[in-house]
C-alpha cells in the first residue's frame, strides 16, 4: 500500500456542520436499501430550476446557455437539459456522440476539444459546430471544410481558477490559441475562406468574476480583428456555494456587468454581440448527492485522528484528492441500527477525518480547501459502522471524473429523483463481467 506523509496544522479550523440538500433522511435510507451503496442521486427539480435561472440572467443582445457535458454526461441529464432549452458544450468527439445518442440535435453542440480527430468531420457534416483551439486544428478544419464558418478559442494571456490547476488561461495553459497569434489565425482563415463567427475564451473553473470582466474587455478588443464575428462565448467555470462556510456567488450581478459591457461596446461601435456561456458545475453540482455507507472506524491514537471509512472514495469522487476541494458530508443513521447502539440524534457533531475505500493513501475526503496535502477534520454527527453518510455537491465532476474501476470497484448506480419524488435508475451498477468485457486472454495463456 502506498504511503503519503500528511501534515495537519496545529490549530486546524473545523468547518461548519452541514445538512442534506434535497433528500430527506428517510429517502437516503430508501436509496441505500433499493439501490445499494455507493449510489449517486440527481434531483430533477434542482437541475431544471438552475437551467431556468441561467436562461433568465440579464443579457444585452441575447444569451445561449450551453451545458458543459463533461460535468455529468448521463443521458437522462442531457435529455432533461435538452428539453429545458439548453444548448451543449462538448469537450471531445465522444461527448458529442453521447449527446447525439441521447437525442440532442448536432447543431446544438459546440465542440471545443484538445483532441479533434478525423471522426469529427462526420459530425460537422451532421451540423456540429466546431471551435478551433489551436492553429493546427484551425488549419485542419479549413482544409476539410473550406468556405464555412468556424469558432476560435483564444488564450487571452491570463486566467483564473478556484485553484491553480483549474486555471485555463495564461502562459502555463495549453488551451486556446495564444492571443499574440491572432494574425496567423486571420491568415489561415483567408487561405481557407473561413469566416470566424464566434470568439471563445474560457479562463478557468471557479474563476474570479472580476477577472471574467477583464476577459470580456480583452475579447472585445480581439473582435476588432474579426469583423464577421457576432458571438462571444465566455466559457464556464461559474462558482457555486458547495459548503455552508463558502460565500454565495452573485452570478446575476456578474451577468449584469457583462451585459453593460456589451451594451457600451455596441453604443461605441454598432456591433451587437450575442453572448454564450457554458455552465456545468453551476447547473448540476448541488443537484447531486452521493449516498455511502460507513464500513469501518479507526483511530490513530490520542495524538492522531478518528477516521470514518466509507464504501466510496476515488472510485466515485476524486475532487478532494485532486483539487483540494472538500465536499459537505452529512451523517444519516441506518434504520437497522443495533438496539444496543441507538443513534444519538441530539449529540453534537464531532470533528473526524473521512477516508475512502481505495487502497492508496491519498483517498481522503477531508482535506483543507486548496491544499491536497493537508488533512482537515469535518464535523459529523456520531456514526457507527453501517450508518450512512451523504456526500453533497456531488452532481458535477464526480461520477464523470472518478478514478473508474481503480481497485476494480464497479461504477456506481445513478438514480434520478423525479420532480414528483419517484426514484428511477438512470445507470445500473456495473458488474464484474462488464469491467473485464474488453480484456482478451492470449491463446498460450489460456
């Protein structure tokens, strides 16, 4: 088993105790009984409410909301957002194909990908919109589709993110065409007869709103080089309040400031830009809960910690270990608690460390925000083995970004909590046969 030296500050703060987001305690127990643990639950009402909220944001000359598929690509989630009137942002050919398979019209999908292979051309023929993220991609697109419209992703030379590794702009980011190379973009477009219809800039996930406004000013300046462009896509990365001790982001106020910028620019130049945004986390994060079970409780002595171990971890959620972003954790007593160990519902939460089930030292859910190397206790109501713990804010970049099949754990079930309270399976728990289905045994080893 790998080891990892952990550093715990002498005066570590303890975050606030958390509550359930949309599930009731009895629903949590019902999910565990019917579908097993760990199990993701997504709330239809929350997702539709968030979609409507984004579509109603202040706008200058119209806004298109594109759901970032990578946040949660489950077909049922895509179908809900399609019916809610959203368009889509795909980060790979395969995300685009999943959306099309879920019923999304290709013309509603914008592909902005690090890898755009030959298979993309067929999708473009079906109506997919293409966003060139490098000079090579733009040249290749122009050779295959001369005389057409194209979008261009620009690296403005700066960026912003919740943590450094979530920053997607600046000299340390490979995303987009470097802003000093826009004359080369114009030359390629002239060579292939391309018309730039959309300028795209995504500076990072969990970005600072003030930096986003600086981005708007930058992309409006870039637009002077592309007189045919009529759409500005500001990407995604809009913050959400995950834990109760985090500030509530005012995305509506930011949208008003962006609308004012576009309006002022139109007054000066006569150019009226349609705005696009690509929320993922902001649409689904707080619409998802991960129901897990306590499988063990261990102590590292009076100078150490009490660790609550769950039957989930990197196999379902890697954000704490990868980004240093702890999630809200809520204890729910099991219905069949032994009579000699009754749940103390009046007891105060106690600070504990929460670890996952993967056999690697970094599988810990309780980390200090922004610091994957430092453990930080989380207040949790007293639990015993067999009780349930709900990991909240689990609707985005959890199931889709997990370390799937590590230690050969199967992919978890996913359940949709309908607006009327019904629970419907939208992904069946993976079987061992499915895990190994694509393996082949050489004949001489058979």
